[in-house]
C-alpha cells in the first residue's frame, strides 16, 4: 500500500500559516496551575452567570425554535438594530461576524491578493499578523512615534517606500484604543493623520476595536470610523465586554464593502451563531451589558493599578513598561541584548508565563520585550506572579 505524501497535497497558502505561541502555551500547560500573564482572557468573574441563565430562558420564550434555526448571513435584525442604536450607525452599515477575528480575516480575504501590502503598527496584534500572512500579504510594520509630525512622517515614508517597490497598498490595520500588545492609545491628531493618508493614497483602514469600552482612566478619543465612515472598516467584539465563548463580533462599514463581506461569509459559515446573537441582543438591549460592564471596568482598573504598583516595587533597574488607560495588557521593555524568547522556558519552568514581544513585531524584532495580561488572574496570583517574574529577571540581568 502506497503512503500518502500529504505535503504534496497542501495548498500554497498553508505554508504561509504560522502557529500562535499563545495557543501553544495553552496546549503545553494548565493556565490555572501557573501564573499566566500570557493570554488575553477576560476574568471569569465578569461573566454574570445568573443573568445569562435568565436571558437565555427569555430568548427561548420569545423566539422559540427560530433561535435555533439558520439565520441571515448579515446577522439577525434584532442584534444589528441594537448595535445601530448603541453606536449611532445605520443598520445597513452593520455586519455581524463569528468573532472579531473573523472580521480581520474576511477583511483581508476580500481586499488582499498575494504580494499586496497591509500596513500596520509595529508591534501589532499577533492574530491579525497570522491572518495577513495566511493570504500571503506583504505585511509592513511602522514603529510608533510620539509627536504627530513624526507620526505622519514615518507613515508617509513607509507608504512611499511601498509604492516605489511597485506594491499595492490595500489597507492599514490599527488598534487605536489600548493596543494589543502595547496598551497604547492613538491621539485624535494621529487618527486624523491616518485618515488623511488613506484618502491621499487611496487605501482603506481596518480599525480593530475590541477593548475600546474597557477604559479605566483618561478621556475617550473619537473612533477612526467616526472621522470617515466610507474609508474605515470598524471591527467590534463581544468577547471582552460580554463573553468570548459566544464568538460574536461586528463590522461597521460602507455598504458596498460590506456586500463583498456578506458574499464571502456565505462560503465560510453561512451565518453567525443565531442563538448567541439573540442572547447578545437581549443582554445589550435590556441594559444588562452596561450594568455588567461597569463592574468589569472597576475590577480591571484595580488589577491594572495593582500590576503597575507591583512593577514599580519589584522590577529591577533598566526595565520600563507602558501605562495603559484601558484594555487588558501592558508591555515591558528590557535592556538591549535581553532575549525574552530564550528566557521563556526559564520563566515557564518556574511557573510564570508571558508572551515574548518579538511575536508581535512584523520583522521579528523586539526580542527584549514581553506582553503581560492583567485581566485573567486574581489579585493574589498577579502579585505572586509579578514577584516571581521580577526575581527571575533580576537574576537573568545580573
């Protein structure tokens, strides 16, 4: 009997896939058995289980078998209407997705051909980089600059360089609020610059906004979408403000672009999960989302403040970190020459996990950085984990 050469059968796209180091961590260890700063998990304390029970029962009573039937590809009308009212976006500009990650993927799928450029910040969200590369896009990372003029300069320079190489720039991907992994937030001036450049050079902006409503300090900044709804695809998610297990997100955008996404989704999942959509619509429309969100914000604010104070107290000299106004992460920078990838096994063997910053960099740089999550563990475990990590770093840097 002849052995099958599976490698000969795989499509070219499969060789552009790369593994998520975060997911590989989850395969390797039990998150509850270690001090895990690695994932982007919300705290299970934020899941109002009794409210979920009553909401699900109400959905069954209200919709009966309809809640378990196939639904419209663009999403059930009730959820689209609730989102429309909450965010002031016309219903025809609302597309429901099976998670925000699917939103990233379908935007890339309808816009990027192999070799086309996707611009993004450097570092950027790992899951987005996975999607871009799976479609063989040319991912160009742009480092963040603090002053608006320098910000404009580095993005214009990156754009001009791509055009000089004969490349097509299809879109810019950005997480403007409490960025993953850095935790940083773009100013209004920076958002306006991105819109100006997109208009000038003729590309779209994909604004990924899963953390926007998790603000603990500072003043909200208008979305990029609000500055120019026709060139921005705004991605939202229920994962961080409701529960990730429902696997629901949304896209706001120009109807002409959403129509392509609508057709694309028909070949992917036919429709987002219908029962989950009705539950989300009921939960959001009843005011339960806002009531629960207020509690989540209080919880996460306390965890963020605790982690920042612990870093101040225990981290050795030469290490710096971001001070996010919201979201779930902050970013550590160690002295040049430190390798957080090589250090990872030492940390994990001693019971603490993080994600090496190089995985978020488009060129594999940033090896002296790491991302820490503060939402998942209890305050007690956060304290134990930071003290442990700081002691390991102190030895490594001695």
